[in-house]
């Protein structure tokens, strides 16, 4: 799936600097964790986000999903119009968050004792360290494949 084909909304001009605008959109803990779950773990249902190990409260999750939709980072797929059928996917603007998530991830796993890392974290660290660009592109491509399969599954 072409990332440009994912609908996104145009960013509203603000009178603050670019970093301040980024913090306004992504500066809270939950927005980044939701985007992490969407892009890296391919979570797309409310129940899946609720089940994350960080244990986000239902009201906060609903509020953050609404905010991310309004900001154009997520798009809602709602084939039957019911809450159970609703899926959230990243837009092309939402996929731009991946490098930020990866930098935060690398900061964390580079500053903790290496013996505290599990096998998956060690593997990500090694792959990311060898070729960051390739790692991010592979993650993005895998996510776009997931979105295409999901769209075909629920919209046909």
C-alpha cells in the first residue's frame, strides 16, 4: 500500500515553533504509546490498546484516540458502524512518528544495563544499529502490508 494513499488531514498552522507543535501533538505519554502500538505491534482495536501493559484508563484511551484522529495521525475504519468493528490505522502523517518512537526506544535500550534487555530488545537494538534506515523502512513496509490486508478483509 502506498503511504501517500492513507488519508491524512493537513496540519493547522500555529504560531509556535515546530518543536512546540510536536510536543502539543505527541508530548504526552499516551499518544506515543498508542502510536507505538499501532505501528510496531499492529494493534488496531480499542480492546487491544486497553490490553497494553501500560494499562491506560478507558476514558484516557478514548480521549487520546479522538485527539489522534482529529490531528490526522490516525484514521478510523468502521465497516459496520459498531464499536466492535472499529479499527484505527496510522495515516501517512502518523507513520512519520516511527523515527521518533525508534529514537526513544534506542535511547532507552542504550542507557539501561544490557543484561536487563530481553531477546527481542537486543535483536531490535542490533538490527537498528546496523542500518537504521533499512530497519525503519522494513517496519513501515510491514505495517503498510498489514493495513492493506486489514482493509481488504474488513472493507470487502
